C-alpha cells in the first residue's frame, strides 16, 4: 500500500488524467487551430504535448507515489508560457494564447497532482 488516502489519490489521478487530455490537445492544436505553418510553434506543441500526455498517464495509472513526474509537467507548463517569446512566435495570437492558457492549466494541474502525493502520518 502506498500510504495515500483514497481521496488524495483520486485528486492526483484526476489532475493527471486531465493533463493527458491537454497533452493530446497540444499535439493536434496546430492543425485544428491552423498554425501548423509556424514550424517552431508546431514542433514545440507536439513534443511538449506528447511528454505531458505520457507523464499524465504514468501518474494516473501507476506511479502515484512518485511526484517527480508531475513536477516535470509543472516545468513544461511554465515552458509553454514562455515558449512563444523564446521561440519567436509571440506575434501570432493563436499559438501564443493557446500555449499560455494551456501552460497555466497544465502547471496548475501538475502542481495539484504533485502536492496531493502525501503519506498518511505514521500510526502511533
């Protein structure tokens, strides 16, 4: 047994499951939102989306006691917020706002998942 309460485990798994969906959205967003012509934005979103989805799946389906995975997604969420400025596509509103909004949501959900990995206090 991993020592987490069912409610806490459920909260972390739920947040990670949502990050799976957001990762999938990042992979398809360049094509759905029509910014695939911006190579930097497209490549960044596909790579980050795949990693976010994989980490979300790892946390949802087995590695609940390993919050380091979720901290990686926190960093990737922050990266999405700054990526348009670093990679030079901040002049294009669609990928800019898609990445900023998803970056904030992914970071918050990953932080929730990471911090929900608590152990019950030892029995006295």
